[in-house]
């Protein structure tokens, strides 16, 4: 927080979180060009509230992306602490990662646009999520539940590639990702 800035009220933070969650859901369902009023209805706020938090559509898109990355980054340690074991934590995190990738695909066209405000987002994504995935992979390997030496970038890229085929008849993204993650398991010796 900058000098002279007041901390934001709890209800303002909750409104912003509700806006970001609603925007992400609407972006997946209807694309990023959806009318702002649709996001406002989904979030249960007025359009003025959205514009107060996010003056431009680009501001909203960047905030949704960052919000989802932060949620996913925080989920890794939480799952490690609460899951039945390291492999279960990895599987649960990958399931959340699939949700993120599906939302990101809804944002893909705009994120690949020429607008420079979107340029740093991929580096931010890797900077925040690759270490989380690496930690989950290492914990599962240390527990002897998966083959050691897995590359987190390759795994995330593989999941992303499997998600790219979603929405096609006879193609179940989650089943394919489950097969990929199951392939990490150590074979009984």
C-alpha cells in the first residue's frame, strides 16, 4: 500500500473478489466481450461498482487472470497440508489447474492480442505456478508415490495441451488429464 493510502474495507475486498469470480465464470461461458452488465448481475453488484474497481475491460481481464493465478498458487500449500498424501494433493491441484486453463482459454484471444498490458501475464503465471507445481511433484516423489525428476513446466504444458481439445464430442478433458497424472505413479517393483 502506498504512502497515504487507507486500507480497503472488508466489504470492498469481498465485492472485488465476487466481481473477479463472477467475471471469470462469465468469461468462460460467454467470452471476454460479454457486456459488463452480465458480470454485474452474476456478481450481484451494479455496473458502477465494476467500473469503480476496474475502469477498463483490460483492467478487469488482467485482474481476473491474476486473481485466478493467486488462487491456484495458494491452493498448493493448502492442499499439501490437508490432502490424504502428496499424490492426492498433486491430483487435487491439477484438477484446479484444469479449471484455470479452461478459464484461461476463454481469455486466450484477448491475452494473445497486441495490447501490451497483457504481455507480462504469461511470465507472471510461470513465476507463481511453476514453483507450486514443482513443490507438489517433489513431495510426491519424496514420498515414493511418483517417479522422481518430473518437470513442472512440462506437466503444466501437457495439461494445457490436453485441455485445448475440450468441447469436442467424445473428448473428456478430465479423463485425459487423469490418465496423464496417473502416468506419474511409480510402478510396483
